[in-house]
């Protein structure tokens, strides 16, 4: 079906750099000719909506569920703007980041947001939704936004109306949207399959690691009760020690963000956002020598084991990493500096192996934040083999999990490529670089034969087939 996508036969210059050439029969019009601004207020009892970068317009209550964010809207909502299904709304301060979309809902949004309505009822709002959520339009919105700094850039309604937009005939708008919906369903199905594979691989890694760090490598070794119910039996010659006796624990902080001399230095400042790798060699943000001198933040020498103790990520997993360079950490992290009884590499494997037990200790603190209090985990008794056995177990796990890690990394990479492919495909369709009409005819013929489109549920993902395809 994708092979049927060909360029149009005739193009013309749109005169608009962000759009490029367009099919000869398409129009390119200023938004003032396409949209009128809507300022319908005094509907305080309507449902609150939010304009998001990730998903366009959603219910605010859906956005806040399972989040530490709080409702920051005013009690008096008489000034809030009504959004009707089919209206385009955007966040003036975030339009250049993609906070724009068509609404499928009726509700009210912040007075600081902008609501636009198509003048021609034959035009399809969903076409403009896809168009305005492309990276190309985001760049154009950035060009028309004004402000002292990027945090204050604003796309005012009068400037939105000056942006030129491609406008295919309504029938082609509908064809483009139909094709995007169908191809997106296929891409999402492929992404779900990859995510299901990653979840399976993570479960497999967890199982192998837990078994190895609690029972060792010799299945015939004599065992004894550990004295800890969740741990069960352990090898007879192993010890059990509480975490607080195995490591020293160091916390972190955030130097004042408004003090410029504290930021942009060479010292890594690790946050939960950096905890996506096993070995920490750098971070997104760095602090300066001035921050080290002027604040109580501690330099953590390698090798240290870093864990996340606060944040929504703890609702799903327990990130662990080991440092290869001196670092500092923020207040959502703890650094565990191993003492003589345990190596840093083994400590990482041990914490990963018992992460289910650690996650059971997570509680909901203020503002709905997930939190792992130090006093809840530092007294956990861990199984500790002799030093030589720790080394053998570490080497075994590195070798045993290598194939699984490579498969998971490949699946993650394929997910990124699928997202990138969808972004490029949508951009090419909505700006007329590809003609969907022949492909849509073929799609309708297939639909007529099959009488249905691809299923859109997670149950249609056959994990066994995915594993066979990945040679696992």
C-alpha cells in the first residue's frame, strides 16, 4: 500500500519556505482566510481541557491522573474560553513546541490560550490538526513567536493569522486523514509489539538476575533459611547484611537555577532523567566550581551506585546505575558508596535483582509524588556471597544478559525509527509531497475484501511470533 504513494504530477511554488512546493491544484492561503478567532467566555461549568505537546487537546482530569501536577486553574472560570468539537486551539507560549491541535471535546481552556475555527464548513479540522503538529509548522510557529527568551515566546493570534497554510480540496483533506489514520494504526500495532517484547525481555532479565543473586551459580550448593520471608533460602555459606552496613549513603540537591554562575560547568549533575543507562559517564546538566564552593552539594567519587528515590518513575521501575566519573546528584537521587564487603558492580546486580521488593516499599508522598524513604530500605537484609563469588556472578550476568540487552536495545531503536517514520510520512502527506489517492483506492479495495481494518487492541500482538522474528 505504501508503494502506491507517489508524488503528484504537477507542482507549483507555494511561496512559503516551511511548506515548499505544493500540488498545482492546492491553494496556499493566509490563516486569516481560513480561520476566525473565537472568544466565547462565561461557561464556568464546562469541563476543563488542556492543550498538550504530546497529545493535543485532552481532558485536564485525564492529564492530572497519576501525576504529581495539581490543578492550577482559577476558581473563577468565567474568563475561560469555550472550545467546541472541531475547533483548533493552541497554547500561545508553547505552540512552537507543538502544543496545538483540534478538539474532539467540548470544554473550556485557559484564557491565555487561543481558539480558532475554520471559516469553511467543508474543510476538515483533522487535516489541519495533523498539519500543525508537524516539525515544519513548529519551526514556523517559532519564527512568528515573540518574547525576550524562549520561555516567554508567544504566538499571538494576529501573527497566527499571518502564517500561510496549504489547503487541499476538502475531498483530498479527507483522503489524507483517512490514510494517516490507517497507516498510524499499523505503525502503532508494530510499536505495541516492540514494547511487549521489551517488557518480556525486562521480565526475563529480572528473573535471571533475581535467581542468580539470591541462589548463586551452583544449583547443588547447600542452602539455609535467610531469616527474611521475601528472600527465602540462600546458599549456606552466604551472609545477610543490611544495606546501611554495606554502603554509605549520600543525598543531593539542586543549586539555585537562577544563579547563572552555578550552571554550565564541567561537573556532571545527575537527575532521574539520566538514569536510562547502566553506567553513568556524563549527564544532561553540569554545574560549576562556583556551585561546588557555594552550596553543600557533595562530589561523589566513582565507583558509586546511584538510585532514584523520588518521582513518578518509581511507579513502574527502580532505576539503578554505576558511576565511572565523579558526579553530583539532585535531591531525587541517592548515591550508595560500597564498603569492603561488596563491590559496586555486584551491588548494582543485587539491587536490580530485588527491585520488586524495593518497589513494594514505594509510598505516595506530598503532591502525589512516589517516594522511597531511606528508613524503609536501608534496613533491608541482602544476601552477600564471598568477594570471589561476587566477581564470578557479575561476569556470568554480564555474559548471560548480553543477548537480551542487545535485543531490547534493538527494539528500542526500532520504536524510535517507527516514530520518526510516522512523523515524516504525515509531514509528506499534509504538505502534498505524496499523493494518497491511488493508495486510498487500494486500501478501500482491501477493506471491501476483508470487511475490516487491522485490529487496534493489544491482544492482537502475538508475542511468540515476535520472539521468533527476533530469534530469541
